[in-house]
């Protein structure tokens, strides 16, 4: 993914170069789409930070007052 002009978009060539099968990519995208919209929003914000993030950092990005609200929002994405 790249960030041209402040938005995110897939770099299809890079994804294909990783050698993932189409089934895996479709599976992951399908799983993400099944998550509640609030969870998807939190994950999009977290993805802007990188492949790892802290809860305090995500809290600062979201502006949520309660850490519990953020944890509840992320819970559906946990295995």
C-alpha cells in the first residue's frame, strides 16, 4: 500500500510479488469486510501508523476518551 496525496491504495504489483495466492488475499479481505464498521475504522487508523501500534497511540489518533471503548472496538478483530 502507498500513501499518495494523503490516501491509501493497493500496490498490486507488490502484493503479487509477495507470492500470496489469490485465495489468501480474498480470504483476508473477506474477513476484514465482515468486521463491524467501527472496528474497520480503528484498523484503518492503526494501519496508518504501520504494522504495529500501541493502544495509547491509537487512542491519540481516534480521540476516544475511554481506553475501554477502543479495546471494545478492536475486540472483534482479535482471534
